[in-house]
C-alpha cells in the first residue's frame, strides 16, 4: 500500500467541491492505487461548517477504500498542514453580468492569507492549483504570499478553457476529441484568453488545415471559448461546477502522473519566454513527467497571435497592478 497523499481542498462545501471531492476519494485524480487524506477548508460560519459536515458524512457513506482520512476545518493552517496538493477553490463566484476580474478585490485577500498559511505549514513540495476567480491573479497572489515555497509550485487553472476548446474543435472538424493533440490556450482565464490550434494535430494531420476557416477562428471559436463561462452562468443561473471540477482533476492528474509527451495548458509563472514578463501567471502549453511540468518552448508566434497574447497579458498586468498594494 502506498503512503497516503494529503490533498487540501478549500471551499469544500461549495458547488465545485461537491463535484470534486468524491472523484478525488475514488482515485480518479491520483490513481486507483493511491490512498488520499482529504483536508477540507470552509468558512468559519455555522452554515458553511454544517454543510461541510454533511459533505463529510456523504464521503463516509461512500466507503471509498482509498480514503485514508479526512479533516474538516475553518483554519487554513490545519487544512494545509503537510499538504502535498492544495486545490484552492474557495472564493466567491461571479453572477450574471459580472466579469471575473470584478471579483478581484473581494477574493484577493483570501489568497494572501492562504498563501501565507501554505508557506508556513504545507509540504515544501506542495503542488498548488488555484481555481477560485480571477484564477491567474489569485495564483499570483498566493505565490507572492509564500516566499519560502518554490514559485513553480503555484499554478492557475486554464484546463477548463483547454477542454472547452477541444470540444469545440472536435465538433467543427468532425473528429474525436481524444484524437486532438497540441492545443494551446494562452494567457488569462478570462474572455481575453487566446485558444490557439495552429499547432494542433489529429492523428498527425494539421487540424488548422482541416478546418481552414480564419473567419470562424477569429469570430466564432475564440469568443465562444472565451465567453463559455458566462454562457453557462446565463443558462444555469450558477457558474460551471462539474466541468470545473473535472478540469481540476485533469490538471492535477496530469501534473502528478504525467502526460506521456502530450501537451496540456497550465497557468504557470512565466520564465520570460514568449515575451511574457517573468512571474506573470500565464496559460502556456506544457508537458508533464515525474511530477514536474515543462514548457513547450520555441513555438513560432505570428502577428495575429502576438496581438492576442499581448492583449491577455495587458489584462493580467492590469490585474497585477490592482492587487500590488496587498503584496
Ligand atoms: N478557474 C476556473 O476555470 C473556474 C473557476 N471557478 C471559480 O471557483 C470558485 C468557486 O466556485 P463555486 O464552487 O461554484 O462557488 P460556491 O459559492 O458554490 O462555493 C465556494 C465555497 O467556498 C467557500 N469559501 C469562500 N471563501 C472561503 C475561504 N476564504 N476559505 C474557505 N472556503 C471559502 C464558500 O463558503 C463556499 O462554500 C469561484 O471563484 C468561481 O468563480 C469556477 C469555475 C471555473
Ligand atoms: O465563468 C465563471 O465565472 C466561472 C468560470 O470561471 C468558468 O466557467 O470558466
């Protein structure tokens, strides 16, 4: 039997938490032979704590063989103690008519406090995924608030955008979603993101050549992927949850267990490549092996792409300036 992995999840009694925890405990994230200890954080309010107790009762009632332990708490330093993985979901979601950056100041203080708590008590190798919006800037805040942890351990979730783009492309080209490789989503998890299939292949053939429709790319595909979150809020009255939890599982699964050479998108602190200033939490293509991600380097950037990549960068820089006083 392997040593249990400690997985901290914040916002555990929320919508995404409810779709996430049961899949982690069943082994879908870290493997069917990997025991886990769930360390769940919720707000110190009776309603949130009662809801968390209910979720823990249900986890218990599933009798998951891989669930080696559970902690439910309102104290970040308890939730993050020795955590190997921290999934920072807890934050206010947006409602109709809001942009994710409208949440910035309200949610930012959560991530200064949680970054500091991770810095103090988490495993020195903790892998951090920020889901709470605006995800890139919150991940940046957490990273800056945890100076004793390696910056590369802090990541933001662009995987939902990546998965959304894959499905749109598969529909358009009439191909199986699982056959598409080498997709990229550059930048911020916001409508400025740039989903880019210039390098994408289907069974080795160029997907761009198969689609061959620059107008669809610029005027349908890119805005549709960028505004998908808003379309879901409009339809459901609530922001996406099951698909967000699914993307979080994919992100951590691939980071820990590897991608076998396949590209996935992760929001990671920039190393200065692709004209993105160092430290900016920016969606880039990576491959993962041995528990580490590696940027896909040296991709050509044409004029259309440069403009799109700079636009999403400008928004991230603006968000960064907006929280500079907190750091
Ligand atoms: N990056 C992405 O692709 C996506 C991000 N999101 C974001 O994820 C976040 C969570 O969404 P939902 O689960 O739908 O929201 P929700 O409101 O259903 O759940 C959030 C939970 O977090 C808890 N919470 C709030 N502040 C907390 C704190 N400081 N510590 C611990 N728990 C805290 C709340 O009590 C609540 O139970 C939102 O910010 C949402 O915008 C949602 C979908 C996709
Ligand atoms: O749109 C939202 O506010 C929730 C989210 O991040 C998404 O669904 O992509």
